């Protein structure tokens, strides 16, 4: 192959076969079923020789552009169409399936183009390029619907309706993975939306409980609710988010209602020591792994 330089047209023609076959991963084929080791190395060698030729024949830039374009083509033709018209849990399931297939395909393609995946040939790693393409073309476009669908599932879980928590875990992981380098705004936005929705949800619940329960029963209900919330969200949210969410919960259930609970306690002439013991137990509840919640009751 080193007898003469490989022209751009010749090299790209060879690579097109591998790119087309790699996209078949979206049809359920593992890369091991699509390529023998010898075939895989044929595409790697093609890229390698296109890069080590005389400087005037070095095709690194064109190869980098072709890698990116192959990713964009796969997203446009294989990822976006199945997402159209879907909402709720079905959208989240389709997204996680497409994301898994896309990562497998991008990894396969990355093996072909591995020789250009080095700082002196490309400014950004092939992995980062693949993630950024998906974020820009999929996540940014569908983010509002994804966020709404995930929060709806979280609220469904709160009402004890059957919920796929593993799906919620996958969505949290997806938003985290969409943070390229230090760019973490996908999960940060998701976290802010969850905290805002949680605040509204438990503010409404607190108003209902104040009208329905005695002072002591209200605190018991709040204590039980906090324990259940920790158990649920710890399965699918980052620990730092869990801690923030618990503070929101305590503030809405106890901090915001403290004065009304005191008035209620006095009007009901509840046993003060029992009331104080229950209140103290609630405010010092442990979150996860012994971390104490910040009491927001003073």
C-alpha cells in the first residue's frame, strides 16, 4: 500500500464500505458479527496510511471531517426518525435504546479512525466528537420533552404507581454523559427542573395535609414522606441532587408551615413533649450514608 500515495477518493471509497456496515449496528447487529478482525484492520490500515503519507498527501483533516459526517448521518437517518411523535415513557425508552446503539456504532467507527485520535492530529477526541454530535442534534432538540417525561415519571413514582426506576436512572446517566468536558448544563438543567417541580409538588401537599391532619399526624406524615422520597430518588439521581431535594422537601413540609403548625399545636392542646420529640426526630433525620439533612425548621 505504500508504493504510491493513496488518493482521497481511493481511501474514502474503501472506508465507505466500513461506515455503511457499522451503521447496521442500529439494526441489532453487534460489531463482532459485522467485521472479522482482518476486515476491521483493513479499515484501520487505510486511515493509517492516509495519515502517514508525505505531508502534502496527509488526509487527516478530511478523515476527521468524514468521521463527524458519518455520525451526523447516522443520527439523522437512524436516531431522529424513531423519536418523532413519541412522548412520555415511550420517548425515554426509545432514546436510551438509540443512545446505546449510537455509542456502539461510534465506538466501532472510532476504531477505524483511531490513528487520528491524538492531540497533534485533532483538537478534540473522537469520543468527545461523538458525544457532542448527539447532544447538539438530539439532546438539544428534544430536551424539553425528555425533561417533562422524566419529571412525570418521578411524580408517578411518588404516587406509588408502577414506575420503571431503571429508566429514570438511564435518563440521569444520559444527561450526565451529555456534559462534554466541563459542560454539564444538561444534568444541571434537569436538576433545577426536578427541584422546582418537587417544591411545587410538596407545597401543594403541605396545604392539603394542614387541612386534613392534626399537628402530630402532620409531622408523622412528613417524616414518612421524607423517608420514602429518599429511598426512591436515591435509585436514579446523583447523591448531590438527593441532598438538595431533601432540603427542598424539609423546607416545604416544615419550614414553610412552621408557624401554622405551632398555632395548630396550641389550638389542639397537643402534648408538648411528644410534639417536640417528634419534631426533633424529623429535623435530624439522616439522608444517605449517615449524612444529616440541613434542618430548615428554625
